[in-house]
């Protein structure tokens, strides 16, 4: 049975999300309408993520294993078990463009913001997938990074176990010779489980940016995909032994209550 405190916290977090987006929406519009200002809109996106997690008092520990070069594009690939994942990936450094589902475009105001600053894809249409890869390649050529969820959505029925990755991001990495940064979102499936009633729990979050995978080190996109899968899955299993909530709570007791991340 859901505790009243968890339900209250969920309502508070939802309200904080809506209000902060509403306050920032005029700035997003300005960045959308002024030519060549889209990257500034995505920078605001990063500040929004930091402000949001601070407001809802949800500490996020970011472990940075990768050595990221300022101004260099990367492809950030993360596991996707929770609706919280998108907000948390807003913490990745640099000018990062998200690839999300086309259904996002139907959300009032937020859909307009997303389709103009990021990329929405209809995975059921071959033409849409091809156009997404073309736009993503063009963005990488301009120096922007990409953020994708290679599972293609929230599909696993048994978190923290991943479902097989799709090939698109890995083919793109090989074609453009852009390093892949595997990202593990360790506890989001416990903090905001994908269930009928979405309940947010105030459990400290963890995000690991792993060492870069250089496409030139892998003979095929399948080999690159397999290695990325292994890196993320191993971290998930390490952080979630038998998916025990008590272990996660124990981890949380060792963190500070403040929002912490590496500055890059």
C-alpha cells in the first residue's frame, strides 16, 4: 500500500516540474525563434534539470568515469526503466540533443519545446527512423552530442535487466566515428517505477557515465552494441543485487542530502 507521504511527494514533484517548465518556457521560445540559438535552449535544459532535482530534494550522485573533452560530440546511451530517466539525462554535459518518441510532440507546450530543440522519432515508421538518423548525423557534424535510449523505450518487465538494444545508434557511431558514452541510471526503476500508479520515492539516485567506447576499436556495430550492453548491465546488477530496496536505502544513507554532480 502506498504511503501518504510518497503520494504527497509525487504530487509535489509533478507540480514542481510543471511550474519550472512554465517559468522557463518563454526562454525556450526565444531560443527556438531566434536563428542559431537552439543550443542555448538546450543549455537552459541542463540548468532546468539541476534546479528541478534540487527543488524536489532528490540527490543525484553522478559518477564520471569518462574523460570528456569540452566541445567534442559524444553519443550518450542509457538504460530506460523509468519516466524519470529523461529528466536525469538532462544532467549530461555539453550541447546534447535528445532523441525521443514522436508521441511527445502531442503534449501541449512541452511537445513544441521538444520537437524544436530535440528530435522526435516514430519508431513504427521506417521513413521516420531514417530521417532521425539523418538529422542526428547532421547534429553530430555540427558538434552537438546525442542522448538516446537504445532499448527504444520502457520495455523491460524485469528491471534491472535490459532488453536487447536497437542498432541505429551504433551504426551512426561507426559511420561518424563518434565515441559512445554508456550511461547507467542505477535506481530510477525503484524511485519512479513503471506501473499503473506512478509514485515517486525519495531515494538518492545514481548516474554513472562510463568510459568512452571508441568505434574504431570494434569491427562491427554488433560488437560495439554488445560491449555497450555489457557495461550498462554489469553496473545495474552490481548496484541492484537481487533488486533489493534495502541495499539502495543503505547506499542513500551514505550520501549527503545535497544535490551533487561533477562540473565539466
